[in-house]
């Protein structure tokens, strides 16, 4: 017996309940995953650093984890932080109200305890198949990161190393130790 894959429209996906779950579409299947607080604070800290750098140097726009990137009718992914370059945004009259068409230039995934490596690697393959040029997988539990320039990881970074925007976000550098710093209000 053959099974069919449901083709979800943007309107159907946007009408799903706002119940605290992040929903993505991978090969026509809805994947739901809530994120923990450590995940959230790291994702927003990294997004804020990316946005400040991109704005200061007029490089493009940074998107948060609620932004869906429509890669194909069957693939809608929402990285934890994403960057799209100015040259890709210039032809647009405005940022789309719905999902962004295509992949981001930089995709960032912050691992949650519920993430499987297989699922995250599948997402990397999808991003790069549709034009992503740089991706980072941030692992809070191990305080390290993987850097991708292709669907396969190129570099492993330890907490003593620095994230680098390379040619995608020229001049962006952020020490992982800063990203993984403990809370301090002094």
C-alpha cells in the first residue's frame, strides 16, 4: 500500500495552534519540538549579536526561530537564527509576510535535548541543497559547535574557539565562551 504525503499550504501551516511548539515541515511531515530555556537564551543571544553586526555593516537581515524558510513544497524549516544577505533582499519590495522563499545564507541550529543528530544533519542537507552557504550547530550540553560549509561538518569548535561569519557575514566573530557564559547580573 502506497502512502501519500500531504502538501501543506502556507495558510494551513500558519493556522496551526500557537501552543508553544515550533513546527517544521520535512519531506511533507510536520515535526514539532518545544525548546528549553537554555536553548532559548543562547538562540536569542546569538541572534542579537548577528543582528547588531548585520545592521552595523548593512549586510542583510537576521531572522529568529519563528521564521519559516520554504525550501520546497515539502520542506519548511525554521532555524534558531538565520541570516539573508543584502544582495538577496534588494530585489524584494519588502520582506514577505509569509514564509521566506528559499534557504537562508546562514542557518543556525541550537541543539535541544529532544533533537536527534540524524534529524539535525538531515536539516543541514536540506539547507545546503537549497543555497545555504554557512551553518552552525551549537551544542549547549557539550559547550561546542559544528561549522558547515557543505552538508558535512567542516570544523569542530570547542568552547575556547570563536564563531566566524567568514565570507557570509564578513567581520562577525563571537567567542563560544561568551555565548555559553553563565548568568551574571553584577
